[in-house]
C-alpha cells in the first residue's frame, strides 16, 4: 500500500472513530462557569462527574406527561429549607389551556404542550403571587426533540401578560430571546436518591412592558422520573425606579404525595 493510500485510510479511520465516539455520547464536560453557578446554588457534592449524554429522541422519557405528585426541598431563595409540593395533571379539553400543567407549590402554575414533533414546551405561566398570566408564542422550549449534547438553539418569543381575572385584555406585551443549551449529563445526588441526569440551560433576555428582563435557568431531568432539580436567577429593571433580583433553587425530596 502506498504512503498516500495509508494516509487516506488512516484519516478515514480516525474520522470514523471520532464520529462514532460522538454518536455514542462521549461525556461532555460541563462548562466551568456553569458548574460554578450550579454548585453555588445547589451546594457542593450535589453535581457529580459528567457521564455519557444521549440525544433527546424521546423528550417524554425525561418529563413524563402523567398524573404525578412530588415533593421538592427549597435550597435557595426566600423560602429556603421549606418543602414544595409539585404536581402534574391533565387540564380539561374545553379549557383555554387544554393539555397538561404543573403546579409548583402555591406560587406558580405552568401550562405544558407537546408539539407536533414530540418536543415538550411551556405555553404559559400563571403567577399566583402577582395574579398575572403570561402566554408565550411560540412556546418556551422545555425538552426539544432530537437535540444533541452541546447543541444550542435560539428562539424569539412574543409575550403577552394578562390579569388572572381577565384573560381577554393584554396588560403588557413584549419579546424575549431564549438561548437554549443542552449542557450534557452528570450524576446528581438529591434527597430522593442518586440519578443520571441530563442538564439544560435556558437564558432569557428582552423587554416586557416597561420592564427589562434577564433570566437564567438550569434544569436537571432523569429518565422515567422527570424534573430532579432546578435553579433560577432573575433580574428585572424598569427605568431607574425599580430593580429586582431573585434567586431560587430546589431539589427533589421524594416522588409521591
């Protein structure tokens, strides 16, 4: 075999091996700044070593749409140390939010949607503290179909905000840019146990009504279980008269009522 032929064969072999490793889900290192942010919220020892991360071919494996009850423990924010009830259940077909929804304690209700390609998304959120209902168009990505480890996707969402007592009148409008990043997978240790978890990051920026919003969220999911932990850091400003910074984090304590 000539040197040229050997070089060509070797190059082809190395390319094939590299592609095979990527397809087999070689462990992807969590970016240092993301790991630091996560550990500062969840604490050291919660996030373990990186593991092989799959392509998300079946989003429903990582967030089953089935009647479910869980309990989380708040580990950061104003309610630190307190439990949070978390339920998923189906909404009536005749309602404005036909499909599924989650209830996170007494504060928030999120409306879930399975898109035509199988992706899971959040079409809106109701905040009981402010009595505001927010709708997203297109819906916010929760678990996109066929996203690969390390992949990033960006969308722009139109945002309409209503009073919870009157969904016929928009009180604020805006646009948010969402950068969605599938960071990879890792071992995760929470009060409910040890799990292999996929990790996703969503970054929001834009303006809704008079307010400027910057928001970063991390979510951890396990196959067959769903959400294991979440982190949110939000900054809201309205001109020079209003500034608000909120941080929150929670970890799964148990599955069941």
